[in-house]
C-alpha cells in the first residue's frame, strides 16, 4: 500500500519460529560417490544448500504444504576458481517416532507416552544440489525441479537414478558447433543448455537486469560507488536466488577491477561472524538474519525487497553524486531507458530469450546494461596507461611496489578538481593497487585487461559498441537429446511401474546402476570442449577483429591494401619467430635480427597489424634473458605510437624483472665496439685513394687482423660496392653515354691489379678486389645466410678470390651496432622508387638487389634448389595472372581463398607451384661440377656472361670479345657450347623447367598448393598452432602434413628476404628422404643447404606456340656465343627484331615494339593468344637491360601512353590481358618488389 510518493507500508513476511529445532546441515548422499581430482566436493556445500540450517519444525496439521525454494550460491576456492551451486530446498514429513523426549519438548509436542498429537505435524527440510563450473542456473533449476517432482510422484517405470546418470553422462556440453542442447527429460519436461557467451569479460552467474529491477538506476549507481571505494556491503533479501544474482552482478559491473576481499553471495547463518571482519566485504544474507543478530554499525546494508540502501552516517554517506559528472550522467540516462524497458517486459523474466514489449530479448538488454557500466568504467579510467611506469633499469626491492609502477599523483592531477574525492578514494583501495599490478605483470586476467584497454580506446566514440554479440548465439543449430530409454520387453508387455519414493534421500543411496560409473564425466566440470595446445604468439579475439576491420577499410584503397598485406606478412614471420630462434645457435643474434626487422618496419612506416610482433619478441627476450633488448623494443613501440596492452606490457615487465641484467662494467664487447668506431672514424677523414694505397701496410701492421669482410664497410662503401658490382655492364641512355671500350679497359686494368695484390689485402672498392669469407661456410653462424648475398654481390665482377678470415672483431662490430644490422645489406622488400626517374636507369642508380648469378661465385654451394612460382592460370579467360595481380585481387575476408582475375573479373583459386631438385651427390666435387648447369635457369644467369648489352644504337649484334664463363666459378667451368645446348633444350621443350638436371640429380614430384593471402594464412597458422603448439613449425612433419601453410610461409618469407628455419625442414621431409623413415634433426645450419628461388613467371603454364620474348632473348644470347648473329630458320622473332625492341625501350619508346608484336602475333595466334603484351615487353626489358637499370613505374607510364595511341585496328587485335596494370597491381608490385625471371 502506498500513500503519496515516498510513504510505504512495510511488513515482515515471516517471524522467528518458536517450534523449530535447528541443526548443522550434513550430507546424506552424493553422486558420484568419490571425488574427481579436477573437481573435489567442497566440505561446506551442505551448509550453503541450507543457509538457515537443517531444521525440524512442528506445524499445524492442516497447514498448506509450502512450495520448494530455489537458491544459488558461489564457492570460491583458494586459487580463485569459482564453483556455482544450484539447490532446491523443500520439506518432507518427519516421523514423530524418531523424536526424542527432549526434541518433543522443544517442539511443543506432548510426551510420547500420551500418544501422537493429531493436531500437529512434524516436518524437516532437505535440499538437492547440483554443482558446476558453469552458471547454468536456469537449466539447473529445471532439472532439479524435475527431480523433486519425480520423487514425490509415482510409481514410475524408470528409477530416478537413471535420469540422473543420463543427464550427467549423455548430455553433451554446448560448443561452437552445437551451441544449443535441448534435453527432453520426460514427455512433459525439457530444458535448454546454451553455450556460454564467448567474451573476454569474466564469467559471472549474476543478472544485471535483476539488479536494475530491484534497485533502480540511482541506487545501482550508488552501489557501484560503494563497491569501487571498497566499503563493507551487506545485501539481504528473503529471496535466496535473487541474492546470488545481484551480488554476482555487483562484482561484474566494477570490471576491470576484481573484488579482492571476502565475497560470499549467499552466506549461511553459521558463517555470519564474517560481518565483524575489519576488512571490506560483499556478503549476502537472508533477511531473517536481522531477527537473530544486530549487524555492525559500519556496514552499508542493501535491502533488495524494499529497494533501500542504509549507511552508518547518512550525512556523510557516499551516493552516486560523487561520481564524475559527465560519465555519471551518461550512465544514468542509459540505465533509465533500460529500466523502463525492463519494467514493461517484466513478465518475461523467466527465460533469457523471451521477447519483451520493446522487441528486444532479455539477453540483449543484459548486454546493454553491462555495456553501460563498462563504458562508465572506461570513461573514468581513460588515459590510465599513460601513467604506468615501465621498468627500464635493473630491478630493486621497491620495483614491484604499486607506487613504483604507477604515477598516482600524475593521474590525479589529470582529473577534474571537482572529482578529486572520488578518485582519491578509488586509487587508495587494495582493488586499484591489484589492478595496477595485473596491468604491469603477466596474469591470468591479461585477456580481460587487454579487452578493457580496447574499450578505453573506443569510449571516445559514443556510437561504437563495446560488446559484440558472439555469432554462434545467432545460430539456430540445436542438438536434441532424447529422454532415457526403457529396457526392452517382449512384444505386448508393458513396463511395470515399480519405482515409488517416500523421501528424496531414499532414492539416492544404493540404487545406481553399475554402468553409471564406467565412463562417467561431469559435463559441467569441463572447462573447454577442446584441448588447446599452448603457444607463445596467441592473438586475442579483439585483436583479430580489429585487424579484420582494418583490412576491410584498406581493401578499397590500393596503396593501403598493399601495405596491409605486407604488415600481415611481417606478422606471420613474428608468429614463426620462436621456431627460428630455437634452431639458431646464437639466440642473441637471432633476437637482434628480429629487432632490426621491427626497426625496418618502422622506417617504412608499417604499423604492425596488432601487437603480436612486439609481444612475441618481448616473450623471447624474457625466455633468453635479454632485458636490455626488451627495453629497446618498448621504446620502438612508443616511437611507433603503439601503446602496449595489458598482455604485451605484462610480458615486457616480466622480461626486465626476471632476466639477468648485464654488468655495468665495460666488457670486451664495448671496448671492441669503441675501437671499431675509432678506426672507422679515422678512415672517413682520409681520401679513398689514400686508404687504397695504404691499406696493405695498415693491415700488415695490425698483426693478423685480416679483411673483416663486406659487412664491416660503411654504408657509402657498401653502396659503392653494390653499384660497381652490378652484373650488367652500364648501358647508355639519352643523356649519358658511356664508352664500352673504356669500361672494358677498366676491367682489364682491374684484373692486372688483382694479380699484383697479395691475398690478404683489403679492397675499398669491390670492383678492384675480392673478398672471400671462409668462416661462413663452416662456422656455427646462424645468420651467415643473411650476409652471404651481400658478399656474393661484391664478388660478381672478379675472376679471382682472396682469403679473409672473419674474426671476433667483425662479429662484435656487426652485431653491437644497431644501425648496422645483418639485414642492412639485404635488398629491401619495399623500396619505393622515384616516380620522376627515367625509364632506363643509368649505372649510378643506387637501387640494387642481390643477383641470382652471385650464387655461382659464392663459396657456399646450395645443393637443394627449390623453385617457386605463384603465376596462375585463370580457368575462365585462360590468361596468366601474376603475383602482384593476384595480391590486388584478394579480399579482406580471411575465409575467402579466391582472388579476382583482373582481366575477366571472375573469382579463381591461385596456386603456388613448387619444384624441388635434390642435387646432393656422393662427393663435393660432383656437387660443384653440376651446380651451374643443373638448377640455375637460363633466364636468371648474369647477362654479362652470356652476351654483352648493346653498346650503341647502331650495333645490331652483341659481340663477345672473350670467354667470360670461367669467371662464374673457378671450380666449375662451362663452355659456350654447353650454354647453347642447354638453351636450345630449354627452347624446344616449353613444358619442361628451365635447365636440365644432370644424371646425378633427383627431381621430386612438383608440389602444387593453393596460394593464400596473408590474411587467410594468418587464420590457418593460428589454427595449426592452437591444435599442435609452437613445436609444429620446428618439426619436419609440417612439410608433409600441412603443405599449404608451410609452402605459403616459405614463399612470403623468401619474398621479403626474412630469415627462417623453414627451408631446412625440406631436407628432412619426404621430398628428400626418398622413403627413409629415419627422423632427422634440423638446425639453422641446414638452411644454407637449401636455395629457395622466387620466380615471376611459370613457363609450364604457357600454351602459346611462340615463346615469350625474354626466353627467346636468352636463347639467342646463348647461341651467339657460338655463332654470332645467326638465328634459327623459321623463327618469328629474330635477333635483329629483339634488339630493335630493346633499343626502342631504351629510348622510352614502347609504342614501336608494341605495334610490331601485335602485327606479328595477330595472324600467328589470333584470338587464342594467351600471352600478355604488357608482360612480354616488361620481361624482355628486365632481362635484356638488367633489372636494376629499369624503372618499372616509368615503364608503366610509357606503356599506358603507347596503349592509348593504338589505332582501332590494332585495338581489335589486343586482349584484356594487354591492358595497362591497375593502381592496385602497381602498388602491390612496388610494395613487395619484383621476383626473379
């Protein structure tokens, strides 16, 4: 009854009972009868099932039988693990014959000598309980109610034990594949088990909608203040099920804080002494507690039945008004709207998916309430990460104190002055200090804290949803479970109804069937449905969603799409980094290589797709005790503008806290580095010619410190070496003409100089001396493969080699200086060329890249060539689609394997084609003798060894003045006739791979796997690591069992010139074992035995009877070594014609060769022409003039201008594949570079 707006008439629902005897509750029976190791039965369960105690009560004889009462409770173990209990409490008649005289007296019954009293009845309370690690309270309530009704009805054909064992053994746990389980208990009873919401928020058995309905918006906000400031909170009600629901909701709405003090949602009367504890607590009790006890004065009492909150001193009481004004206003507005929707649909509270009047389900409203509180907490803590203090020095005793981990004063000063009281109270709590510790170190709450960090970033956008509904809950897939079956009987007979129960415990004593215990597993004790292997580089679900959103945004922007793909490629490499570091002999060098890759990404302004790159490296720094490197990684993150989330920040602090810091004394590494800087500084001030003349005496005086190799050169010297060692002789352009005779004279002079020099002399210019590094081949240098290419590049123009020892000084000066990394000499994967540069580069162009022919002069021979190509055939238009075109056609969907054909617009599946040739002979001499002619394709041989480029526009035939084949390799010589024979064989057999393998080689069957985009590959790699762990990428079995993932990873890592342990696994796979089942161990040294080559074209896919121009150019150049100027009869493209094409391209005239090829191929091939005119001219220019002398961007512009000049008759002879490449294609090529030909 209500008068006015604030006058209520309150009454007690029950009084203290006089005719009642209370006892401590005990356990009558249990199922299973023995504890499981993973789920023991807590001893306090009976006390929580009957919180007011086990009682014997005397009632009037005709009292109406009370209905069973459902209650829930939560038990928290020592480890913080929660056990959720659901219990149903009921009364059963109690025989007066079992009462003693004292009990009869306490109950007010006459003595037993006077006979039974017919005016009164005796009852006792009992409870049936179900325990679980999952809060399926509604489903458990249905099952317990069914058991209670089954026990008081009857007779039945099946025992109640059959239903219990059926429910606990047969019913599966909900999963993603089967999100809903419909259990039919009987023809009239059923229940639904739904998969728990996959959310980074802590699991909770609470209901925020119940809290909001019982307290209202303002009282809910006041309760939030009391919880955040750690007050003593006592929640009471006469409804035990509501107690647990509200207290669990209270703990969940203070996220990201976790309540660290005593927490008992439903406190038994026997444990009421906890209310006198001197520390904060959250306790829920039955309201009848106040009939027996007086609570302490410093407690804030929350009455759910009357919607009131009472505190000790109402004048100084904390209310919602103390909260930050703006955030509180937004919270109350949202709660008021949701409260109104709840009150209108209050009749639908019995089920989570009953539609309310507003058209929303209760589950949706629950998420909106939770999001409102989450948005409020994110708003009041916004910017807190800026005040976390990372550990940047060797730890001390006070390093782990909260005051050393967080700038409290700076955080308070950043808040509004009018809210200082609230922030001061909050930051002084134990809960806030633990929150800072959890953010600073690795904990089991890292995933939840990382999710909160993402919410803090999103909270500035009011319309952005913080909590997204899991897609699995929208699925309608439901598994139906039948009720237990009746035992079979002869036909015509009916099952006897022989099971009747007079008490609940009678049915649960000794009547379980034997087979119930054979394979028993508690379905509710399962933590997960699949066994996941731990792996280091796990990615959070919110990080995956964030990367997907970014990919969708960038997919429509060509420049950003190519960079997005590149970012994911680098992310894939960092995911595989633990396997690479584990196989390296020097872990420190491998970690510094990864650090250099991070810096390389930052220099190219490539932000990682997520924090996994930094996180993996920080974990490895902690694993291999490299705290200084971890500090550098953190600074790189800040320099890149990346704020580490809780997981990454925790691994950082773990690395610097638990690792052994280096001594502060200056050791040998520092002194060697200092000496190296002094020497290089002196050299910079001297003239290059002076250094060249005096280098001999300097090195002789140094007492055995011989040439330190190419890696010790300065950056300018390194670029000079790269330019002068370019494999192609510099060719003239329009403005700068170089005399070929003059160049030839320089070469002769250099050769003579080389013969006069001692072998220990150090050369400043790579063209005037050679460097031979013998320590790479035989030493335990896991990163030597990184620097081998640069050394080989310097050796290209030399005919003799000298010996130099790679000593300790070089090792120190290489790896101590961060600016000079092992990767610094590599060709960058994304060198954006100057768009204003001419089509044909001069010889002074700084754009260089390692030449494949350098491998022929290296002292490290690679016996296992692996040729890979991504060139694929579109089945719809029969056009060849090349790598950059495939990349541009991929989508942001990480489940879509298809690319879009740029010519016909049809989706098709691209493939990676892999060819492995095992060239491992019995002796090393056999290997060397076959290494040249067996696995280096003709298209990749150095042009200077086959034919000299055109020296002037008037020359029509290349002239070879001397046989330069001897300079390829002093140990493996090849005659011109051999070259011609090999080239002719390649020309006549188009379907064969370039070059013919010798008799001693063994080619395994070609491998063809789908070519996956980095986004799809990321998802597949995640799945592989989840199922098999980090060791999967270090086992040779990955080559045979997961070929798609393996070969795609090898492709991308080689594409970007990133070091990897994966190529070494090929040696131990079935491709090279030849049936040998003996397991082989693989180390980083084995990677030197595998040569992975990325090919731009795939001649096996060509179907035109006229070969591409660049292949014909190679053939004619090889033949010209034997017969200069001659050509094969009947050949469509003669030597003169090809040379004319090249001369036109040199003059930036693409129209002339384009029109000529159209006229020649039109009548010859007609509309069945497969080859692309654009690819024909581009590949010819790259092969004839040299890859480093062609500006492809300028070529594309000239090609587009020439294509637009075509006459209508010429356009009719063109195909879609002849069109100029689109912006996305050019950006992908510019970003990833060009493969080999």
